[in-house]
C-alpha cells in the first residue's frame, strides 16, 4: 500500500503502520457508528422489568466498542469489491434481530428467550396470522421499537449521502491525479490521532470486558441444558447484553434441549411392564417448592405454619420421614432426576432412562400433571425452560400424561379448582400436583386476606424490620400451602389412596447462624448448606380405606420413616405402590422395600455424599 506524492516520494512505512489501528473503523465508519448506536440503544432501553433498582449493563459501551471493532476487522478480510454488500447483509441481520428482540420486550415484557424461540418454531401458519393481527400495529412506531427504526433510517440516509460524496470525490481524485496534485501523505498524517485513540480504547476495553467474554465462552461450551442453567447461577455468569447474543443463546439452548428429548425418545423404547396389580388405585404426588423443613411444625418449628398437617400426623395417618434430601437445589435438576428411572450415580444421563409417568400409563394408570409452574410462556426464564422443556414438548407430553391444565393460576388453590372439573374414568389414577409453594417472591404466594404472621410476631433482634417482613411472608406462604395440601387430602379421604408430599428442594429462610433467604448455589457444599438447601420435608399419607384394605402398605411406610432417602429414587417407591412389575424396578432404591440400600451414597449435586457430611458435621 503506497502513496506517491507529486515529488515521487512514498509515505514512510512507519506512518502507514501507525494508521493501521484506525483502518477498521475508517473503512466501515457508517456501519460502525450506526451499529454502535443500535446496540447501545438496546442496552439502555431494555432493562430487566419488575426488578427494583434494575440498571443497564454497566459495561455496555466498552464491550460494544470491542465487539464492533473485531467485527470491522473481519470485514476487512472480505475483498473490497464485495465488502459493501457483505456489510449491508450483516447490518440488516443485526437490525432484524434487534427489532424482533425489542418487539418481544414491548409486547411481552421480555427479551428473546429460549422458550420464546421454541414457541415461535412450533407456531403454524394460522397461528402466525392471528399473532400478527393481534400484536403488530401502527402503535408500535410510538414505542421503544420506533427508536430502532429511527436508527435504521438514519443509517440509510447517511450511507446514501456518503455514497454520493464518494462518487464526487472519486471524480475529483481522478482529475487531481491527472494534474499531478499530491496530498496523500497529509491525509495519512491526519489519521494519526484517531489511530492512537482507537488502539488505546481497544486495549482498555479488551481488559475490561475479557471476564464477560470468558464467561460467554464457558456458557456456550456445555453439553446439556442443565449445565447451562447451573452456569447461569454463578456470580460471574455471562451477560448476554445484545439481541444477537440472546438469539444465539436461544438457538443453543433449544439445540441442547432437542438432543435430550431425542435421548428420552430412545429410552422410552425400553419400557417393559410385565404385569400390574393396581395395588393402590389412587396415587397422588404433591410437589412443593423451596420448602425449608425447619419452618414446619412437623419438624419442630415453634410457629403454627402447618397446623392441618400436624393434626393428621397426630392421628398417625400422616407419616413424617426424618432423613430425606433432594439431589439438587435447582428445580429443573430435581424434576429431571425424580421423574427418571435413572439414579444419581448411574452411568449416563437422566434422559437415558424412561420417565415413570409413561411407565404408569403403560401399566393402565390415568396420569394427570397439574402444574402451576412448568408451562411454556414467552417471558419464561432459562431455569423454567430447563426444567420444563421436555414436559412441554408436545409429543413427549402426550406420551407422558392423559391430562394437563392449560393455564397457570395466581395461587395454588387454582389447581384444585381445575382438578374438580377434570373428566374422570374408571381407570386407576396417578395425579401429580406441582405447586408454586414458597417460590420467590414469598409475598406473592398467598392471598393478602390470608396473611397471619407479622414482623412483630418474631423475637429476632438479629434481623432488620425488612428481613422480618420477608420471614413473615415466608411463613405465611407455608401456612397457605398447608391449607392447599390439606384440601388435596380431603378430596381423597373417601377413596383408596396414598398421597406423598415432597418439595423439589429447600432454601435458606433466615435460620441462624447465617440469616439469609434464597439459595447460595455454592460450589462448595458443607453441612450447613446441605441442612438449609437440601434437607426437605417428606411425608406419606394413607387414606382410611387404604389402611383398611392394604395394612401392609401402611406398616411398610411406618417402618421406613427413619430410613435415609434421596428423592431421585422416588420412581421405585411409586412402582411398588402401584404393584407394577417391571425390569425397570430396583428394590434397593425402593424406600418401602426390605431390600432398600440404607448405605447408598446420597450425592448432592452429584459430588458430595450427604451421609458423610452428616457424620463429619
């Protein structure tokens, strides 16, 4: 690359090298500026909704500069003749993704998510037509969506203006060359300050944004959607601050999910049911959420949070188990493992084994799944996507369940209303209630007219007034949960039924010596963490008619109440209660079996043996 002056001199090599850092921006100036404006506008307008104190990503400007600089460097590798066309294609793609992302934000109060993409891919032509009639209108121009259209219009106008000036400059340059005029060296020197500034900014930005780039690389290098979800619980998790990154992540998450659905489809081919006595014609599984057992009266709590369960425990119909843990403190992980006949510690993955609801269907049970959490919705976070993608897969769901509720409810008692309206037949039934329970935020988990506990009820000088309010909300949600669970039991009091209650996991609930709430998701698991986030309440209730007809079931339940158990082995207990004979059943994992393995390691997060933690504490 040489520049000849009128005297025949060349621009020195050191001058040309000094100009190099500015070249990616200079030769793609309109693209760089407009894409920066587009990206920065998205980061400032799309702030997490309904989150107090939410702010834009603080490193959006330096990371955007770094990303666009690298992109412009890549554009320089494209031959100059086709570069303008490639640049426009890239710009149009980025505009399209940003517009879709902003549309989702404006209409659904959420940016692009894996669930949103999954729903879009499952939409047929009629649904697409109805969607556009419902959500696309001229009013969009007067929302945040319209700001992106303004940037796009400015880009087109600026590019057209520069193209016109470039054409005139080209003609003038040809005339200048014909007359022997110089000036190339002066142009080069005029770019020095910009080159130095561009290089300095690149160096600073690279250092500042490198942790997030490392986190992105890690996020996109996992093999399962569960690993992705766990990665996002880290404090240093990736910030997918641009629409294009969110789209890439949604595609990636759906790819991983589809792979595990395919594995489940292969696993279901191995379901064999030799016979079934339908020993218990009504089996009910109630799955709670985020339940710290040390806030239950059944486990000695001094506040009246579970009076109805306590009353049933006193008449011995409800048997409380004393040593039960969840395998994970993440809902999605727990669901995958207790639904699967794969056990923690087995070779392979959870999706390499069949799911027990389909085994029950093959055995002649009518299976209903009533959930107040796992239902595909555009605003769904990756945690719910990870836990529910296989349950919400249309084909797989139809294979697993005869009945599912079509909507979510504000409060868990809505599931009871749906249950009362369900069509029933003469088949034995397995009914799964999945409650919201104590899912954050606690104050939203119970009706305001059911508020019983107040901050003044607690003598906790170690807690601020605000934290006392959180504690009261948590206990109020437990009291409300107690009423919902009791209503489930009441519906089976005249039937031959067994009801099992277990939450997915526990969580911190302001218990001493470390008063806090939520979950730490710590990599290091000690006994304190296990006690607060993995130990869970677990009980089995046998109806009067069941105890009369099958006294051996009740006796087995009573005999097993102090056995060490982890809920990943729940399917084998359920197969026993149903009288299902299958090669899939393993008596050493069946809590009620005399062959139950009490010495089996209970691996929390598939890494720490809870049995050893308990002994070493």
